[in-house]
C-alpha cells in the first residue's frame, strides 16, 4: 500500500455499543476500512450486520464508542454530514424510488452533493450501459438485477470514497449474483473503497481483501479474505463445506 501506515483509516468503528431501546445489539464492535480496500462483513440473520451499517451512517447512535471518518470523530454528526464526507449506501432490498424513472433515481443520488453533473451520469452509464437504455423506465418495473444496478448507480452518483452495500446478493438468482459481484469488483477497481455486508460468504470472500465475521453483535473472526476462506469454523458455519 502506498499510504503511510500512520494515516487514519477511511472509516473506523472504535468499540461501539449500539442499542435498540434496552436491547444491546452491537457489543464493543471495532472495525476499520482503509482507502481503496474491499472489506466484507459476514454473519447470519439478526447478527447485527444492518445495524453496523446504520451505526456507520448515524441512523442509530452508539451508546459507547466512536465512529471516525478519515480520523474525524463523527459519532455525534448527522447522516447528511457523514454522506458529505464521502459515504454512500446501497440499502437492503435496494429501496429505489419505484414510481420514478431510472434517470430520476440517479439524480437523487447526487442531490445531497448539489445535483448531478454530466460526468456523473457518464461514469454511471459507462459502468451500466443498460441504465442508459432504460433511463426513462419506471424503476419499480425493472427486474431485480436491473434494480440492483440502479441502486449501485444511484450511490455512485455522489462520488463516494466508501460505498456501503447491504446484502447485494439477496433475492438474485446465482447467475445474477456472480454478475453483480463482477460489477462490485469493477467499481472497487475504479478506486472506491467498499464495505459489503453479506450472508453469502463464498462470493464475498472471493473478491474481498479482508473480512469480519459477526455473531450476535460480536466479532468472532477477522482477517485477510484468503485466510478466512481456509478457516475451518467459518467453512462449517457459512461455506457449507
Ligand atoms: N429498529 C429496531 N428496533 C428493535 N430491534 C431491532 C431494530 N432493528 C433491528 N433490530 C434487532 O436487532 C438485531 C440485529 O438486526 P440487524 O438488522 O442488524 O441484523 P442483520 O444481521 O442485518 O440480519 P439480516 O441478515 O436478517 O438482515 C435483530 O435481532 C433485530 O430484530
Ligand atoms: Mg440486514
């Protein structure tokens, strides 16, 4: 890596405890992502994956611990501020604006940054030529795979430094999962750091640099993706081997 080791990570969760009311979900969770890295966060249902993303974005606030972006403590900052610092999300189930066109959905992605530029559209259409062909179609009428492209394109319209993705493979046929992860890899190679939340450990570890494994709100494993792929416990629990 070309950066000095002393440079702060792009994103850091430092021992966060996140609650919903009295229910303690994330338990002293620490993780970090450096510029340009592709990191996956694995775990079964209800392990706290989406809650981790909500904590990063400030949709829920941790009771203890800190969230830092580029070394700046943003724990008490609003979601909009964090997005302004370079975060974007492709949410669970995509959450498109169904009665709006593909083009309007993409425009919304650049809204917080002050509106889209020609270059923003060009970059997204270059990555997803199909979205250009379908720009006038209502998002709600697209197939699942196409909607995933719109959701990713919309997130990229804000030129994020770190893209958060919540279960991009959910609800997609295996062939589309593979295609989708090829696109994720391509976006990553264009210089965007990514945190991918997934239950599909196989496919995410095949493209990730590093991974974390959550179980009931605690980290139980972390390391280079290559090591996790060989980990016996993980193989038994998630990789079906
Ligand atoms: N708003 C909420 N209020 C109360 N409990 C919640 C809330 N949101 C989530 N939870 C609970 O927190 C726990 C973790 O949920 P979370 O959505 O983070 O899991 P997940 O790992 O993303 O699961 P999945 O793979 O099913 O999406 C679950 O037990 C869930 O019921
Ligand atoms: Mg979830």
